């Protein structure tokens, strides 16, 4: 839990001007900013000025995974973060992470974490409880 929160903190670093970024970095930023998954990767690639096939090659060369895999990892990390930091239900978390059907979310979650979402809720919600003073508190068990 702490590692996931630290990773989110690190990724929310200072804003770097877009002209100083590579096309792969721009695509990564666009994926990160599209939290509601309203735009497909083809649209995001066009915004970078390249075809989706070319962006896939550039992204894989830079990050060693496809933009689709990166987006999926981000969705799962967000689902886990929502489990830790909110009291949302599974259908609400599924919707917030761009899944049209809870069953698709459950399948993806189990594949990513080797837990059912219900097991994830029980485990992750007990791991870390945010506090106003520190932002983090230890295990609540």
C-alpha cells in the first residue's frame, strides 16, 4: 500500500513543459490525465502527432510495455487506490476505472492482484488509513 502511494506521489511531480518531452512521454502523460478513459489510444496518439502504430513502437522502446498494458496497470493501480482511500462499492470502483461491467472489472482485478475484488476490499482497506496530519497511518489491524 505504501509503495503504491509513494509511486502516485512521485508521478505527480512538477509539471514539465510538453515541448521538453518525448512523444512517448507525452502519450504517457495523456494516458495518466485521461482518468475516466474517455479517449482511446488512437486519439491520444494523434494528439502526439503520430499514428497509433508508431506511438506503440515509441512507447514500447521507452517503457518496455505497450501503451495498452500501461493503461491497464494504471487502471488497476487506481482501483487499488480507491479501495484504500474511499468507501466506494465494487460497482462504483469498476465505473470509476472505466469498466462497463463489474464482471469485467472482477476478472481484470483478479488477474492483476491474484485476489477477488472482495478480498482486495477486505485487505487493502485495512492496510492504510489516511489522516489529515500525516496523510498516512500504519496498519489498522
